[in-house]
C-alpha cells in the first residue's frame, strides 16, 4: 500500500532529527572516552526516542491507512490484512 504524508509525519521527522543529533553526541562521547555509565544512559535515551517514533509512526499508519477497512468484508483485501499483520510485528 502506498502511503501519503500524514499529520504526524513532520513530528516524527523532527523527533528523528533530534535523536540523530543525540546519537552523534553519543558517538563523540565514546570517542572522547566518557564514562561508560554516562554513555549507556545516553544510548538508552536515544533508544527510547526512536522507540517512541516507531510507535507513533505505526499507530499513524494503522489509523490512517488501515482504519475503516472491515477485516471480514470484501473491501478488505488479503494484501491489507497481511500488511496489518506484518506491521504489528514492529510494535
């Protein structure tokens, strides 16, 4: 299914850009031999930020691309049902 831009996409892009900057900072921390605990904490923060983006993105897809397609109706194609099953693996 080809997807257009949704309202949440710009928010997700902004969040991912912040996470990207944060990840670059973590790389510098490792290169600068910062304490392991500090690096681990920052890696955890990056991981949480990306996980949040993923959840928002997948929820947005379900709400805008799959919502309203009755699962047991002739309108729900096998492809749409399979896509729903596949994307939920990433939650």
